[in-house]
């Protein structure tokens, strides 16, 4: 099955596919092991920063080889692409889907730029995720509270036109979800999600999955979310186990001894998330 088949299946059966971001080989392996152990399809994501750290060609090569080795149904998404040339490169190099983030553009420009990417990507069989509204925050631990600006939320009235004119496959929505983990999360605006769902034929994507309570994740899935992005929780798990290893193995210098613990902690979190997303009734 291709990614579109899985997203359609998820839409019909009310579950969601997780997108898990990575920028190191331990994270990649931890995520793929979790997919293998749960026998679940999975999306791996790399942002502009993550893929430029690894190198775009290297990211694709690593992904393709590892996917075969782990024998899992895994797909690669270019996350929050803002630079059109870079997004096109990701399409050319073999990403399965690209997220074009036109959220800083005016509504009309977001439509026209997203459409350009859709025309380009669809010719090569690559799916496109658009973004309407602006998802705030950054994928890290924040000490402060956050208030989401009303003007940044997805307007249900714009959804129909955006999806119809751009022909995006998926749509990232801003409904109180934010990137990163804050001292107090703003909470999901479920009424807005209901209204957006009614207006959208596109697959709905919930960014900023870290820090959202399981009961809210379940409810979001029941109201039409079919893809959920997770990054911060994996980054924190990776970093905390690295700090632990460095302390415990203070005489050790072999990177493969020090870094291997991080793979396991990423695997554990990813597994929990996959279980939550694929069995929302549990
Ligand atoms: P979190 O960092 O909050 O999990 O969000 C990740 C994300 O949405 C990537 O696009």
C-alpha cells in the first residue's frame, strides 16, 4: 500500500499515522524499530534544519536502506518546507511527501505557492501537505506558558477554497496545537476542528503532537485527524539518555557505546505514540 492508501484507510477507520522526526541515526533506528515491533505504517519526517544537518541526499539514502533492512511500511516527509527550491529538491530526490508551509504568506499567496508545489510534486507521484493558519512554537521544551493568537488559527471558512484550489492531499491545521512542550498547553479547539473537518476532503494533520494529552489525541482522531507529528518528545528522550550515558560511561569514548542508549529511549516513546494513534479506543 502507498501512503495515500494508508491515509484513506485511517480516515475510514478513525485512526492516525504518526510522523516522527529525526536528524540522527539513533533516532531513525529507534523509530523504525518501533514501527517493526508494532507492525504499523509510519512516516519519518525531516525539517529543513534536520535534513540539512544530515544532507538531503544522505537522508534519502539512509531512509531507503534502513526501510528495507527493517522491512516496514515507512514513508519520508519533508516537514515545514518554506523554501520552494528546497521543497522541489526534496521531491526530485525521492521524498514520498512534502509539507509546504506557506503560513507566513497571505491567503492568496499561500494558495498560489502551494499550488505550484502541488503541480510539481503530483507529476512525480509525491503527496503534498499544505498549511492553513499558523502553528506557533518551536520543537523544544519551553518554560513559559503560551497563548495562541486567534488570528493564527485555521479559519474553517477558508478551508474549502484552499483545498479546492491548491488540490493538496493533506492539510496541517492550527487549532490550538503548538510545536514544543510548554508549561501550560493552550488546549485543542475541538469545535473548530469539527468545522474544519466538514469543509475539508484533504487528510487532516495535527502538528505539535508532543505534550498533547492522550484523551485529546483520541478526540482529535475521532473528529478527523489522520496524521499526527511528533518531534519534541523524541528530541528530549534522545538528549536525556545521552546525558545519562555520558555520566554513566565517563571513561568511555566509543560513540557507538555512548549513543546506542538513545536509540532505545526513542523506540519506547515512538511505540507508545503508535499504540495511542492506531488504537484510539483503548
Ligand atoms: P512537536 O515538536 O510539538 O512534537 O511537533 C512536531 C511537529 O509538528 C513537526 O512538524
